[in-house]
C-alpha cells in the first residue's frame, strides 16, 4: 500500500518527514459543472486530485484538498456560457433567471475574477508559510489556468516560491505529446473511468441519444485507455515537480 500523501490525513510528524524529503505542495483546482449525463459534476477536481496523488506517491510531496469553490462562475461555466447552457439548465432543473448576468451577487466580472486571484494568492502564501519550497496549481478545469498563471508570476517574484500552474493537456504538450483535452468527451470520460469506473454511466449517454455538453466520442471511452493516459500525465507531472525543486 502506498504511503498516505493527502495533507489533511497526516499527523504533524508525518508531514514533517514527507516535506523534508520532497518539499513540494500539489494543490488541485476544480469546479462543479456538467460533464455530460455520464460523468459526475466534480470530474475536473476529481481528475486533478487523483493525478496529484499518483504523482506524489511516486515522487514525494504532499497533496492538499481540491479547491472546489471561488472561481468566477459567470464565465467559462457550461451551465451559463456554453451554447448548450439552456439545455443543461433544463436537464438539471435550474431556473434560467437564477443564471442571469449578476446571479453570483459578487459585483462585476472583474471583482469576481479578483476574488479568485486573492484566494489563490492566499493559498500560495499559506503553502510558503508551511515550509514548502515549490507549488503546483494543477487544474482540471482548463480556464482556471489564467488565474493560476498570474499568481505564479506574483509568487515567484514576491514569495520566492517556484510555481507551475496548468492542466494535463499543457503538461503533455511540454513533453512532446500535444493535442489532448476535451470536455466530457473520450479524454475526460476515460480518465474518470480509470479513476473510478463505477462513477461513469456510459449507458445513460447512449440511451439519451444526444450529446449535450459533451463530445460524441465519449461513447468510445474506456478504463484501459484512461489508464494509459493517466500514466502519461502522472509521469509528466512528476517531471514538472522535480524541475520546480531544481529551480
């Protein structure tokens, strides 16, 4: 059985031991949104967390809980911004007026974006204070890269904390394997099947006869294919972690 790498499950002495060996923190970023009828709504965070855990089990470091909340939900959210947003809201039983502009009650789109940047900055500062020498913001929800990258630049300059922020498709592209990533299609559905096949119901997608908010190639998904991709991403994530600590 692999050693526990999830920060919140460890006792102080265990944290000190792992941190002294490999002082890097993995912080998965996700959101809660539609990924087709076949997938759990938390797919983004579940994917990012599982990959961070697998990497930490092999290379070291500690994995913090998924940051599920705080992102700017009036942009880059399937239920409101995608062309299929109205169809998704109908299937989820959401009232359209509850997703009208300003529904978050958090001021302008700029102040909402600033709120999420402040949250990531606070997390980076906390990671530094906890004795870590590097940080990976690993996001399963691709648009969050924009926020993570901004905090990455700030942390390198003002915290002297090496950070990498990005998603799995970018990691693979960096190692010469580009072109990966989708939303609820074969890529993400296969990854979810590799992580926890019981959470995926391809038959519900097949029975629906439609592909709302997900790719038609989702029906080609398999746990075996997901296993291959999970290994490739994990290896690239380990290489990124090592490179940060070598900075």
